[in-house]
C-alpha cells in the first residue's frame, strides 16, 4: 500500500481550550494528492497543508484525529486533544450575608467558586472580582479584601470568569450604618495568609 503518509495537526495547539463549537483544524500532509478528514469532516488540501472547517466538539475533552488517504491506498494519521468548555463557573458570596448591616466603610467579601475542571479551582483556572476589586482564588474559595461601601444600601456583585471566558455572577445587598458613639474597630491583622503550621506575619 506504499509508504505511510505523514500528517500533523498544527492548529489548534494541543490541549487548547475552546468556548464554542465547531472549530477549524489545519495542518500539514506530505502527500499532496491525499484526501484528509478530521473526525470525519472533509478537509481542503493545497500545497502540503490541509484545512477542515466545521469540526464539531462535545463538552469536555476531545480527541481530534486527522486521517490522510493517498491515491495508492496508503494512509497516515495524527491526533491531538483539545477541550470545549461552554459552562460558566458557579460563584456564591458567603460573607457578608445577604441583607447584613455593616458598620465599616470597607468590607472583606468571601465565598465559593466552582468550575468543570479537573481537580480544585485556583487562580490559574478562574478569576473573581467583587465590585471591581480583584479577589484571591484558592481551593475553590475566593476572598476580596477592602471592598468599599457607601453609607446606606450597597450592592455587592461577585463576578467569576473561567479560562474559556465563560462568566457568572452572584449579587447580595448590604447596608452601611456607621453608628455614632463607642464601637469596636478593626485595627490590624485581617486578611493575612501563611503556610499551615507557621506564624502569621502580623499580630
């Protein structure tokens, strides 16, 4: 059946992430007269390259295989893996509580974030901002320090975005009431992090 055909996918890159389907797949083939199909979709071949438009993906991990068949019946194939993610992350504010009365003009907002990724969710998988204040994301949790409030009713919106560009938000309302007279104020030590079993840098 002749020599094997060398066929390679050059675009998209291996492990590429997509937010929509179908996609276009292109690459090289060393048999100009070969017929190339990518996951069953017929590609155009010209000058040692191929281009397959309209290759469908399903949610999650996908194997893309380009198969080339020459006039003499010789064949070749090349494969890569890509991911389709059309599902937005889920985000929820846990603190402060919806409807809370707060007495300081800045508040720390924390909560949970989840997404359809393998393992946990950290800053590499998703980002969160609360009213424009960037939050730290770690182990499916987020924390946005010093989110400013104005006197009276306030709306807090936590917006999460994953690597594919999908986004979702959660909204709560709190009220700032800067009480007159004596009260306890936070002076220092809030929003610190350190390795487990070690001392925090500030008291």
